[in-house]
């Protein structure tokens, strides 16, 4: 008896209205694909200036025309990305260190910035690609929205049915011993 009461798909108009009324839920964030060269700062006192100098020297080589990816594979202290020419892949805001992101998201594709200091050391950053934030087209998300609305309707129906049954059933517990 309960199963047929839970059937029923949301109408196309409902799905479209939900997409229109909730634009932030179907928004792809701004992302950049960047490379970096990390010059780590050794923990010994006085090495911050030395690390910064190494980063500035690398920046000078890049500005003189040397290939960023090649230099990253030679100079970077980031063992995870070094073999990939410093490639960090695509990332959105809130993923990297705040100082790093502040610079990375202001650079245009092809631009190099830095050095910027984080807890890891000094970074030179080259943005390879920038994907602006955009709203997912209705056609690409309507199935997801339809499923969401269906689940919401089912939950509402179950709650209503539960309340109705509570009202119909009068249960007494006799605790006589």
C-alpha cells in the first residue's frame, strides 16, 4: 500500500524552476592549472634569505627565457610535482595555502609570479590555464535535480503518512504486573 503512494516524478516545470531558483548549487568554481617551483626553507636559522635568493635566481632564469617546467624538474624541492615539471593540475580556491592561492588566482595563463612565501618555502608559480566559474547548463543537471526533488517528495510523503498513521493507531501499554 505504501509503495504506490511514493511514486511520481517531479514535473519538468518543477525541475526547471529549481535550477533557476538555486543557481549556486549548480555552479562550477573558478579553477586554475598551475606549475610551481618550491624552494624549501631549511629549519636552521638564517636560511630564509638564502632560500628567497635561490627563488629569485630561478625567476631571473625564467624571465631570461628558460622553460619553467624544465627548471621545476631541476630546481624544485617538491618531490611530488618535480618529475611533472611542477604541474599541480587543476585546483579551485581553498585547496592550496592562502598566500599561494592569492597569487595563483590573480595570474593570467602564461604569466609567472613570485616568489611567494608559504609554510613550505618560496614558490614561483606559472598559471597554465584558467577556467572561469560557470553555471552548469540545465540539460546537464536536470537528471540530478529530478532525483533530488523525487527524494524530497518521497520524504515528505513518508512523514505525512507516518503522522496520519500515528493519529489512527491508538496504542496503550498495560503495565500491570
